[in-house]
């Protein structure tokens, strides 16, 4: 009979974060650790399992078959851990919380965070609305939300507290989809949109002509347009699908500065809504 092996949740959290981001360096940034520390954790995990979980080359990072089998159970263990900690440390709370969040951020980062909270507090009712940042702000000031997560410029003197900072990149079908002359075809969301403004401002500062080639109200629509070669878009680096090309900046495209996600609470926030806001901040800070 083989010796009993215990999985370390810290190692699993690093493993899941790397799998989701696709980068040891990016995972380290999210978890607040160095790239070497994250690499050491994966080595320890592989030593415990006696199996490799990643295939790494200088140009690629892929899950092994064993890694693919581990990913689902690892996520379940982390959700159970986070829900258990929240249930023990926080008193039972009830009520309804209305949250507004940008679609792309909700897609990439929030489902696991909100799932852990609702698992720990099943009597809380969540209403999550996804929209463009400026629309979210308008609705927030009209009283539609208890709190919102919104995109903003890092130096912007706006309300709220920073909870996330994300590097932006140009996204293209491939390198050949970026024209080396003429106007740059953009795939954008309708006005008002932070990424749309960031793309246009950067191109105009470079003196590069541009045109709106495709406008979509959804992230899925924008990604499909880029995939079909209709133009290029701006997205957070972590959200670039594996089949598309991320470009940080070159002689044809200007570099893009980071953007931030800020959390803004409404005045007179209920205790339940405040608890959820605190949970979101804490989870994002530790890279949940």
C-alpha cells in the first residue's frame, strides 16, 4: 500500500493560478511571489504527486495530461477551503447585494470569488450586472448598485480604492494582422469605453492613423472579430486567448499603459454588502 500523500493548498493555489494565467511570472505577480518562488512551489507539488503537471519550454507552457486531471479537483479544493474559512470566521449574514462590474473583468476574475462567498453565505442574494465602466458609474450614482468595480487610469483622482492593476496589450489574430502602413483597424466596444479611448489615444500620440473596423457590445463578439482578422483590440494581458497574439508594443503599435480596477461603495452600505466588498478586495489581493 502506497504512503498517504497530502496536497498543500498553497501549492494548489499556485498551480491553478498558473494554469489560468498561462505564465509563471504572471501568477507570481497575482500571488505576490517571485517567479522563482512559484517555480519552486510547482516543483514541490510535482514531487508530492510524482508526476509532472506542466510542460515548459522557453516559448510555451502547457498542462500535461496529469495536470489537466488535477485542475478541476484543485479548483474544488480551493473553493471548499475558502468557503470553510469564511463560514467559520464570519457570522451568518443575509440580504441582497447589487454589484456592477465590467464584463471582461467579471469573466476572467470574479466567478470563483463570488462562488466562494455564496458557498459560505447561502442566504445572500447576489445581483451582478455587467456593463461598460462609464455606464456602471452613471447607474451607481443613480442608486442602482451597492458597489461597483470600474476601470480607471492609474493616476486618475477618482473615488474608490484600487483592488487590481492590469497590463494592457494589443490583441491580433497573428503578427500579419497588424498593418505596417495605413490605418490600424480597431475592434472596440461602443463609447464610452476605457480600452477604446486608450487605443485611440496611444495611436494618435504615435501619429498612427486608425479606423473603427468593428464595434461589439460583448467580449465574445470582439474576440470573434479579432479571430477572423477584422482588426485588432486592446485587452488585459491575462485575458488573451491562447489562439490569439498579444503584442505589448513594437515599431507598428505603441505600448499601452496599465489600467486599474477600483471598487466604489455606495453611502449607507448594508453590512452584508460591505462584507461582500471586503471579501472581493481580500480575494483579489491574494489572487483567488
